[in-house]
C-alpha cells in the first residue's frame, strides 16, 4: 500500500510524462518472466532482465529491440528480491 501511494505521489510530481513509445518487443517464449529490468548505462542498446523464480536465477541480455538474446544461468546464487536490480549502480 505504501509503495502504491509513493508511486502515485512520484507520478503526480513529474509533469513532463509523455505518451509511451514502443521501441521493441521482447521474445516472449524465451523470457516468460522478468522480475527486474535494467538498461545499461555503459553499453549502448543493451538491456539486462532477471528471472529469479522457477528455473532461475537466470539473466537475459538483449538489445533494446528485444533481439540478440543471450542467456546467463547463475549457479549457487539465491537472490531474495531481484526487483532491486533495477535501482542498482555498478561502476558508474
């Protein structure tokens, strides 16, 4: 409930929201769940997706159009809340 209220407050503060623009589609069959999504600040047109349930943890790497899929399976790693990946910063 608090998250919802904070989200609504943040949305009301930002007055420059525009219409969404579709830039690509993700390969639905391969990425059936993404708990977190991060756009790379260092590598142009790269996105990281994480699936922390089922067969996870699995990181998917795509370009911003959802193409050029790479799959990285992580052994002996048990994340608690992968959604936090989207607010992390590493090395700039």
